[in-house]
């Protein structure tokens, strides 16, 4: 998931270069993506379980007030573990993929070894499934936090506070018929909280407490982990080229008004009658149109045509070639993702 975000940021950087010179219009589209994990067909009810131990209250929290590190700060992570599991369960429910999603209310561990990554035993998994009727168990097997809070004083008497929390954990999926976990995934996330106030007392009133900050981080890492288990929507950047001449301007006007069929009719004519860079741009626009219509293979074929035309006209080092190369990859990934989606929904 983080790879996709990096890829999109790179595309947007290229898009912004084109946008600055007026040769391209970019927009976001929503794509439907498969879950990371494909469950067996029989899995219709899942149980989310807290199998982690809250870290000690005297570790993982650094507080500086006016540049002086405080040595008595404490933060309790018990609630953060609960909210991580709850927010994960709620996010899975909202996807409307499984028939039922349950939250096990009690932690499964009673020891204090918070650094230990302890898997559920085969017998424990079977017991949980029998008790709840679940077909699979999803657990946080370890969840740790690193929190830093910094309070700064400014001229004029006012103060600011910033809290940063990094969370990292181990999530596993268990099936009752397996003696070992179906899968193990490392997850990480972070949150930042910033406030300003007239004085330290007011700042302490408006900023979340250390315990609340950990709970916020727990909610974030839990919610953001849901694409591991269910298909999800995601925004991705796309674009269409503009050009000079009456037909190009007419096509752009249709595209700006989201009249895609009329725009595509003109883009196709521009491709058939065009040469060089104009032909490459029209082919790229046709790739975008076909993707918007859900015809991903046709979109991919058009993107190859556009890429090859840009290479022939401008060489492999041009920004257009970089852009179309990234687009070809994005479309190839969407085609593969659609195959995985069909499997995930066809077996449900």
C-alpha cells in the first residue's frame, strides 16, 4: 500500500510539471482494489482478537517542555490496543464483504511480556471459533508505540505542543483447521497532533492526554489495516492531454465537461489523422477513456501505443515517456488486481 502511495506521488509530481505549462489536465479517479489476503471460500464470519500485551507505562514516551526532558512521564497503552482491534473490525464491517465481523471483548494474554510476539495456539484458535461461530480469527499479536511530545514557548507568551506517535504491530490470520497461522503481516503507521495556546495550562486542556494520544494512534493503525482483509476503494491520479487547433480545443471542452464519449470520438480522430507528438497524446487520452469505461485491456493497449509513439518522437528521457511508462504499469497492476478481485468475490 505504501508503494502505491509513493508511485502516485511520483506521478503527481510529473503531472504538476505538465499542468504548469498548460498541456495537461489531471484529476483523481477511484479504483477498486482487492484485499491483500484472499480467504478460503468458506470464511464468511471473522473474529478480531487482541492477542497483544500493553507496553509498560514507563517506556516509549519522551516529553520535552521548553527543551527540558521530563523523566516522570507515563502513558498507558491498554485502551490503545482495544481501539486498534475495534477500529479494524469497524472498518472491515463497513466494507460489507463478510457476512459478519465480531470483536472479542477480552484480551487473550495475561502475561506482561509486551515485547514478546506470541502466536495463538492451535487449540486456542479452535476454542475461539467454537465459542463465537467464527470461520477465521484476525489478531493483533503485538502492538508497540513510540511517542514524543515537545512543548515550545514563543515570544509573546504563547506556547505550542506537538505529539508524534509511531505505532508498529504484528497482525495474523488463523484458520481453525490449520496448526500454523494462515499469514503474518507487519504493519506500521503514525499520527501527529499539533496545538497552540496562550499558556501551558490551556495547552494541557486542549491537547489529548498521553493515554488518549496512544488511543488515537491505535485507532489509526487499526483502521488503516483493513485493506489487508477486504477489497477497498482508492483514489489514483489520471490525466488527459490538451493540444492546439480547433478539434483539440473542442475535445478538451467535452472532457472538461466530463462528456467522455464526445471527447473520445474526437481524440480517436486526432489519433487516426495525427502525427508525432499529437498522435501520441491522442493515444494516451484514448487509454484514459477506455479505463474510465472499465475496458482495462483496451486501455493498456492504447497506453503501449502512446508510450511507443512518445519514445519514437522524443526519446526515452522525456517526461511524457516517464509518465506513460508509469501509466502502463498502473494499468497492468489494475488488470492483475481485477483478476484477484474476481477470485475474491467469485468464491464468496
